């Protein structure tokens, strides 16, 4: 299976012209000030008003279509119905939930949510996994006219594309002619192929559904200890739901002090998975629990097999450096797979 990834259009550049176009399209009053909030894939501008209110305009790259944005907004609306704090959409002047600006830029506007703490610690993840279960319950109610594919820039690579994709990424690293990258290519290819072989028998009894796609850090935010917002559904897509759990757990295990993962981290992951299960209307199956450690160990594949083959040379080298730093965490999980499997069993 070939992994083809088209170049991703550039991020929209924040400017006075962009602000003026958004104000006109959404019939918004002129704010005393506006602020570029940044954003890796979208351009997020906050408009601050004298009464203390604020809204956020989100300008999307050309890879996002109105149909995809409609699916994203439907997902957020479903999450809101399930009691989760997601920012409410503000309609455009024509009543739609989005607008095409004169230059073709796709923009949505939503309420601004105040927060002070991103979800990166174990105690906040414990609250976050309970919310994640409710979010998945909500997303299973969303009806879309066509399947919602994960965007090409997501932190995800379909398991069926892993072997071919990682082979391409490994070939690119070997082509640089540097011993350390050639060794890394061998290591990551061997690691991912071993996981793919083990996952073959665990494909059944998996729940495939819409997922948030990036449930971590400043996309899941708190005011003190209270969940304040679930933000940025731009990586939304249909996948096996354990992929979402695995990605969030992976980022946590990469935090300082958590790698290589040991007994403490194994037990923390078990607690988080159980917190998800207690709050989910659809409990994890035995097969999902058994496959989860493999999905966790497979996380380097989206760098090696998804991003490395698609990025320009400078960016690809930067990702290869990240891969070299992260791969030992995944290798430690695979080397102690029986411990992780036992810990996550029901």
C-alpha cells in the first residue's frame, strides 16, 4: 500500500487585511485590539472588546474544505450537547458557520475560552480521560454524509500504512548518507515491523469512530483544577478509538521524568485507561485493551512513515532528530510488552 501525501498549503499569514476581511464577513464590531494566538495549522486571532468579551477567528489552510469544517463544527456541537466545554460557533453574516474571504481563505469565528493550565500532568490527565470518554460518546452520535478522513498533517498513520510508510521514511534517512540516520532507519523499521506483525491478530472487536485527533496539552485546558475547554478539532478523523488514547498517553510518557517508562508509568497508564472506561457508555473490549500497548509503542510510525516522507529536507531532518529521541520510549514498551498487556487487561 502506497502512502501518498500532497504538500500541505502554507499557514495563513496574520495581517490587518485578514482582520478587516473577517470583521466584514461576520459583521463584527471593530475591536480595540487584536492578538495573534499562533497555531501550527490554523491562524488564530483573538479580538478583544472593551466590555471584556473576546472572540477567536480561525483561518484555515487550503487543505480544509467547507465540508470538513462542517464536520468539525458538528463534532463540537455534539460535544457541547454532552456537557463538554467547547467554544460556541458565531455565525457569519450570511448565517453559515463559516465564510470564504475574498482571497478564498476559509474562516470560522467562535467564543474565546479563558484558561490558565494545559493538560500535561497526571492529575489533570485523570480528569481529562474522564472527559475523553464523554467526548467519544458524543462523537459516536455525529452523522456525516461521507467518511471523515484524518488530515494529511495529523499525528496519525493508519496501521495498514505503517510498514510501507516507514520503509519510505527509512529510505529517505539512509539517503542522507549519515551513519546515525542509517542506524535510526534500521531501528525504527525493525521496531514498526515487529508491531505490525503482532497487531494482525488484534484487528477484530475494535470501535472505529470520529476522534478529536489531538487530545493533549493546550487543546484540553483548565482553570485551576476545573476543565475549561476542549479546543482545536482540526485533526478530527475516523479511526479506532484506542488510537486517541494511545496518542495522549504517548505524549504524557514523553514528558520529563516519564521515560524510559517504568512501574510508576505503567500503573498511571492503567489508572487513566480505567478512568476512561468508568466514564464511557461503551466499555473498552478485551481486544482493545490488549491492542492498546501496541498502539502506544507504534506512535513513532507517524513521524517515520507519515511526516518524514512528506516534509522538505530541513524539516525532515528535524523530525528525524525528534524520532531518535522518542524511539527508545517506544522500544521500552515493546520490550516489556507482557507487563503492559497484563496491566491494561480488564
